C-alpha cells in the first residue's frame, strides 16, 4: 500500500470521527434542552409602610376609639334643649327649640274661639292671644285699632320642636325681634317653600294654658285635630341658633 493511500484513509477516518462527535454534541444539546430548567425565584422586597399610610391608619383608629371613650362624649357637640312635654305645666317656664322656615308665617294656623292673656308684665300693654280662625270656616275678626303689619303679635300658631317633633302652640312668635327681622329679610311670597332655608329658633317660654278642642292646619288643606294635648306658650325671648 502506498503512502498516498494511507494518508487518504487517515483523513477519511478523522472526518468520520469529527462527524460522529458533532452528532453526539447535537444529541447532548437536545437532551439538555429537554431537561426542566430551574426558575430563578426573585425575592419580593419587603413593603415599606409610608407616612401617609400611618396617618390614615391613625385617623381610622381615632374614629373608632374616641366615640367609645369618655373623650368622645366630651368632644361631641351638645344638642340644644330637648323639651319634655310631660314637664310642661301652666305657669312654668322652659327653653324650647323650634324648627321653622319663613313660609310658616302664612302656612301655619289654628282654629278656636277661645282667647288667652299673656303673663302680667310681659308687654308694654296687655296681649290677648287667639287663633287666626274662630272656627274652621270663620276667620277671627281683625281689631280695627291694630297696626296693619304687627307680625301677628296676637296670633297663636302651631309648631314642632326640633329633634323630638313635639307639638307646641306659641302666641306672637314672629313678633319677637330676631324672627321679625328674619321674616322681613327673607320674605316667602312667591318662593317655593322647598327653596327656603330651614332654621332653628330657641325660645325661653312661659306656658299659659292647655288648649282643648283646637284644630290645626299645617298648610292649604283640611283642618286636623292635634296628635297630643297642646300647650300654649308665651315667648319671653327668642334667638336663632341654626341657619
């Protein structure tokens, strides 16, 4: 065998060996690709509590704790006087809070043929209270000597107390200074009553009578009997507390 033939066979042998190695490497790569790979688990950063979160948490805690503590009762605003009708007696005094709109001046009325005198010394001249109507169909006759606009100084009207909705009759309420000013600064004529601002007036009153057999009207419509035995009060002084 010639040297040239031997060299050719060696070259072919080396090429075959390289081919076999290449095939093995390809198979190894395929096997590695088929093996499940481990995923790298990234640790999440520890959350940091921000200042805003702490403030919000503190406010929520305060809203829960303060009302349950004595501090909550100390901070809570006090309601105005809540009258107890069981304590109202003729000749006694009390402070009552009444809810109103200026339209009530013309809307609220009562019917009775009885008259009631105001307490002695309560006015420069004696005041005699009466309802706007003697009966359901007969208005009370107007005193010709009375001024044309006296803010219903002598007229009894029905009202409801603030918070506990108790019935009370008051004579000449709109003639007291603060209510007279409110009535003339906020006239209700031609204005939808729903658009009028409701307010609360707190009055020191003297009870002068229990009105039996009276009929009430809370606006245009039918007369109705009272839902409780109504007491008539004279306003000694009044002040507007809520607007």
